């Protein structure tokens, strides 16, 4: 499990540029000097930049031909190696983002390039570079007391609780594309992927979090989308398979594909169907997963939130199924009405 600690992190350098939408002929405004701020404001800036960072899925820079052809990777590498050229390289990043801002839904905003020191990543102290785009400013009220009353006015600014888009690049694993964490809170639609895919050009690092997360995702898609195209299976049976899938990952420290298939699916026909679906899905989506890996509790927790165990019956009833499928009996009465019969030991 990756450990990440920003407690002693320092903000060594910060510069801000404005990047508009190139498609709409909005301007790019580059500054020539670092941003000015007080020591008190620095504490808020550190919270603004670092608080949203979650050490779940790590990425690395990539390129279809050669890693050095990834522009952001090359610029960031130069920043780490030539800190005196920080301002020049920050302008290069702003220009590159501007060239990739070619979708009508992309918002203009302030681009902050930050250089951090004393970041602890897996017990190693490293420098890091943050690239953040702030797009959504909100109004806030300022109340100032006078001699006999308060004067109240408003200004616009950015909420400290989180930036719209961002990434932080840690100065480690330089030869394979660094270690990168990504933020994109403003929009999850396809056109918004320009930040991660078009501008940064990142791919997930195939660690235990990525493999656990991806395999559980494939399993969910198979059970909910593919299974009933080949087999006659009830909603209760689907929920039971989803519950058994999650339970396997919760009760095992390491994953073994063959063991998982036998414990969860049990039926040889379903196992063969899953193997075909799994193989095809991986090829079509270019996903690399080994047949054995350490299980990430963080990824299991994340996926558990989307593994629904609710059986919805018309608009009248919702049944939450958390275990033993044998306690539920399905049938049709003499009048043609469908029913579920539920057994239990005691009422809580």
C-alpha cells in the first residue's frame, strides 16, 4: 500500500498563467514572474493544491512511439533537472495546454504550476511538480466592521476544498514516466478527458490498486451486462454473484484467477463464458492484468460502492441482499403473479 505524506511539504515556487479556449479564440496570458503571496496565504495554497490529492490510482507518462516524445513528460523532466528555468518551462506547459483546449465545452481558467519540496512517498523524500487548472470561480461575501455598522460586499474566487483539474508529478521513476496522481472534478464526460489523455497523456501504473480495480470492474460488467445473454439467470442470482465476487476480494490477500472463478462462478459453463468475455474486454480496452496479484483493500472499498446488492421489485419493494442466496426462493403462483419467498433466522 502506497504511503503519501504532505505534512512537511514546502511550496518552493509558484507561477500562474491564464489559459483560454483556443477554439473560441480566447487568449492565453503568460506571466513573467512568480505569483506573489503572504506566508499566511501560502498555508491556504498548500491546502488548495494538496488536500484533493488521493493516493489511490497512480499513473505514468506514456507515448505510442517513445516516452521522450510526450511533451509534458519532457518539460517536467527539464524542470526537475533545471529548476532555474522554472518560469520558462511553466510557459511551455501553458502553451501546450492551450493547444489542447480545442473542444467547445472546455472552460478557460487560471493555470498554476507549483514546485513542492519535502514530499514523502513510500518513505522516500522527493520533490514534486503540481499542474492545476482552476476553472470555476464562485462568489463569496466579505463583512467588515465600521464605526457604527458593517459594510458587506462580495468578490469572486476559488474554493479551497478543491481544484477543477490537476495532477502532481513525483520525482521518482523518471526513466519509466514518473509517478503521477490526477484530479478532474469538473467534468467526467468524454470531451473532458483532454486533460488526462490529450494534454498529459497518462496510463495507469499496473500496481495492485489498478489490477484489483480493473478486474472487479470487468467482473461487474460480465455479471450485469453479459451473463443473461447466454444463461437464464434471475436478478437475485446476479446480486449473489456480485456479492461473492466482492467477498472473495475482501477475504483474500492475494488474487488467483482460477481460484476466483471456481469460488465465485462455480459452474463450468459460466466460467468459460467469463473467460471469453474477460479476454475480449481486455483486448478491446488495452487492459493489462496478471492472473495473480496482491489485492488492494483501497480498490476493493472503491468498487464495493458501485456493486449494488438491491433487488428492485416494481415500485413497491426494494430487497437488500447481502449473503446466502439459499434463503431466497423465487416462483410464480397459480394466478401468474411472480414472487420471492425470503427465509430468515431472526428479526433484527
